[in-house]
C-alpha cells in the first residue's frame, strides 16, 4: 500500500499530508550547479552504495532509479505524485532517485543539492515524517563526509536552505476559506511567521482543487523541532478558520451548499469531456461534501478523493491508459475514469 | 492582492508565464516591476525574489573574488543565486553573512548536527577535562598522576580525527 492510499481521518481531512525534506551535500564534490558529468556519476555511486550497504535491511532494499533511463511521462507522473520535485524533471546532469516501496521515503540525488531526502506521511504527522527522514540522514552521515559547518550548519546549494537544510510542509485543503475570499488575506499574514504558502505543485499562486502547501522559509538559527512546532501551530489556526466557515455554510446556507455539492457530483458522474482544472474543483466540492456529511457513500465504498485527484493528472492519466494522449483525449479519458471510479451515493 | 515580490504594496499587474507547460501567474506592484526586470525574465518566482535580494548591491568589478575550488564568482552567484561548493561558504563569507541575516534573521545554526560532530565535541570536552585534572595534579605535585594524565591526553588527541580534513 502506498502512503497516500491510507485512510486519513485527522482534522476532518483538511490536512492531506505532511512532508519533510532534508537538503545535504558531500563536502568533497562541487554542488550540482558546478558538478561535471563524471563527478555527478561518482556522487550517484557514492550515495547509492551508502544506501545499499545500510545496516537497516529495509533501507538497503530501496529501489534505485536512473533518471536518464526513464521517460519524460514517467518523470512528470512522479512529480504529480509528489515523489520528485519539478526541478528534478529538467535534469541537466546525471541524476538518480532512490525510493522506498510505499513511496513515502525518497532520495533525489543531484537535484539542486547532492542529496534531497523526502519523507511523506498522511495527515498531520510531521514528527513521524521527521523521524523517518532522520533515520536515512543518520545512515548516510555515518558513511559519508557531509558538508556541515559547526556554526552555519548544513551547507546547501541555495542560501535559503542553509542551517537545518530542512523544509517542512503540510498539504491542506481549504475550499470553504477560498470561496469567502478571506484566504488571500490570511495567506499574506503568514509571511510574518517565516512561513510561505503555494499552490498544489509548489509553483505559482494558483491552487488547483483548493489544495495548498504551507511550509517554513527560515532554516538558520532554528531547530527542526522549532520549525515544525511553529508551522503546526499556524496551520492549526488556519484549520480553525476553515472549520468556522464550513460550519457557517452548514448553518446558514445548507440548501444552497447541498445543491452545489450534488450539482458537482452530477457533473462528475455524467459528463463526457472533463478538463483538469474543472475536475479538480468539482472533486474538491465532493471532498468537502463527504467530510461535512452532506453526501454519503456506502461504508464498503469509501473513496479517497486525494488519490483520485492524483490519478487524473495528465501524466498519471496517460500511464493508467498505457498510451500517450493529447489534451482532448485526456479530457475524455479523465471524464471516463472519474465516472467509473466515483462511487454511488446513498441517501 | 499584495505584490508577490515585496509583499507590501498592492499588485497592479499580473505576469503570466509558461513553466513546464503550466501557466503560472506572478502578481507585481509597479515599483517592483520597474525595479527588477530580471524578475519577469526568470521563471521561478521564489528564485526571482532571491535574485532581487542579491541584486541590491551593484557589483564592484575590481574586488572580483573567485572560489579556488569550483571557480564561482560573486557575479555568477548574483545571477543564479546558487552556491558552487562547500568551499564557497568560506571564500565568500563576508558577502554571504548579511544575506543569511536578511533571509533567516540569524547567522548561527542551532539545529541537528551529524553524530560524528557530537563525537568530535565529546573529544574536545574530554581533552579539556583531562587538562584541568593535569593542572590540578601539577599544583599538588602529584607527578605520577600528572604523567598518567599527560599520556591520556596524548592518546585522545591521537585518536583518529573524524571530521573534515
Ligand atoms: Zn512590490
Ligand atoms: Zn566554490
């Protein structure tokens, strides 16, 4: 079972996932922007050997993927599943990915830094994600000469990561706040806490399906634990706000809201052509409707809307269909896929 | 809506860009749009923000320092805001320090350390403690004990240096 297929009950499903990313480099090699192809291959070998010979049996069995050997579609599909970053798709130098079976742990080799350890958990679980990332980090540090300075901390390719080299983030679903227009105001205030908010894939300000990623910006002069606690307390306040608006919707505009959810369900269940952005918005409505008990599916037919949202992304859709599709064909395939996978409702 | 760059003034213009086939919008105030043309050319809003920070100081061509390991120069760093190697951190220390302060509000790491460094720290503490004991032994003229302590200090100092060069 992949990490994102697990059931998510925390905070009414508002928190989709928790992610920890650690940036590390080898002291003796130039950072990727200055790394020759020959040295890039050496760096890949050194790091993957360290993993393969790890004392931890589970870690030693992680799969190694040579990024040069896989198709562009496979890479984008991995990005859509949040296994790799957008930067990693445009590989300029030889790079590799080391991946755990459930995809919750990954190591990008030669992304912006030599080592990017990523740990994902469902729901609000940053400390579990941190412990898992540390486990891999400690294994690597035991075998490798990692670029660390006692006063500056971990030396990273970008000065925004120096110190802990740690980026913690929550993926949150804020449909109610987004419709009220309060969101932008709230998100602007977040900068004061050394935090930042971005849309789904971490680029640009447009969020699809009301999915946002909130993460720390500061990495020097703070501990990983302080970063997580600060991020968590601000995120909890945002959740509070989202819940206030949700309750208001139910109390004051129940019929209109019910109508909107059923309308979205009707469209998803019947249309033949479905563009990505529209699908995301409609699925976001369904997710909210399910969480608020406006609509119900049979107990044995529980549906993971976030998983469905991932499956209908362009590259993942093409992988499911086992063929390349142009935009028009994708919109048709998407409509079909959702029709087939959206469970019936019970009254 | 606030400007994505300064986050202070209201945004008056929006710039649409194509990144990896995705349309990305950047909202800017007039001041920031005029001040930083590079902002619009590069494509990652966050890197552009960084670029903006670094571009504030005009380069002085005469004090063009270069990293003796990877060859990076200040100009190069200003352009792509990426550091070339761990040695750069020491070569450009004076230049980078204010940038760290500006981004993080700090210049000193307080978080996780590699276990090896903890061992190194332990060793330094151990030597310091032994030196204090040695001083005490000499003061009370316990030369036998002092000789033992001296040997112990040598042994600890000789034990393999684990970190760095
Ligand atoms: Zn501005
Ligand atoms: Zn350098």
